[in-house]
C-alpha cells in the first residue's frame, strides 16, 4: 500500500520491465535496507550489479533516461521543456501534495496501524484524521476532473508519469473505499481508462491480509 512504490510498479509495467518485488516493513528499520536508503523509505530500485536508485521521482527519471527513448511516442515524459515541466509539476503534486493530504492519512490510519504494537502507535484508526483525508480527496478529485476534462491526459496529449502518479495514489484510496467517484464523472472516466491498461493488472490483484478491497477496486466497469 505504498503509493510511491505503486507508481514505480506502474511505470515498470509501461516499460514492459519485470521486477522482483520485496515487501519492506520500513518501521523495522532493517540494517540492510538502511544501507540501500539511509532515509528508510520506499521505493528503492536495485538494478544489478551496483545501481541503487531511491525515491519515486529519481526512479522515474532514471527509467526515462535509460529506457525512455525505446518507447518512442509512448515515452512517459516528452514534449518541449514546458510540456515536460508540466509532467514533473503534476508528478510532484500527486507524489507530495496528494500523498500528504490524503493517502498518507488513509493508509496509516486504516492499514499501517493494524500492524503496529501499542508502543508503536498501533490500534484502531483515528477517525478525525480519516475524515480530514476524505474531505481533502474531494478537492483533489475535482482538480483531476478539471485536468481530464480539458486535456487528453492529465498533463497534456499523452499518457505520462503524471497519470501514473495520480492513479497510484488513488488506487490506495480506492482499495479502502474512500474515493467518491460519483462526484466527478471526468475523474472517474479518466481513472477507468488508466485502470484498464495492462500495467494496472498487478495492482488490481493486490490484497492485504485480512482486509479485502472495496467492491469496485478491481472492477474495470465501475
């Protein structure tokens, strides 16, 4: 349920790349993991023999620089400098702003705390925090709807990292049933398009032990 790792998984899928996924409980601060990323956060991409790339943004740039040209017109960051800047702006919007205001609250309160001890802050969700996240997501959904209604994809004419970043964040909230899709048809239609792409199949198969997804999570015609 790390949305930034989900973003990287979607990108890898668009590039047609296979990756061995390793589940990392970052709260354990495992020594070998901290040697890869002293910040102790996911995602981390390890490409043999010695390449370690840390963070959703750097990983996306690394994939573009090493494999982007092969995608041709389907490259995930393309166009003139202004167009590429818009992709990066929206990547930052979703990976930082949306995450801070919505996803982090929902995942922490409804998922992460289930696996923490009382000393670590575990227990039931703080519903005040959940309500704040649910209020915030309405603003973000409205913005996504406006972008989707005025452009072919969120950042412009082509599918880009901006779409993958937004979809990754939304997929976590969607798993938990916290996306009010009925409130914005443009946002819902855009998400249905990206949800139907082959890169999304692995995410739709994800399951949390003891917590089934919301009924529409894996439904392509929701």
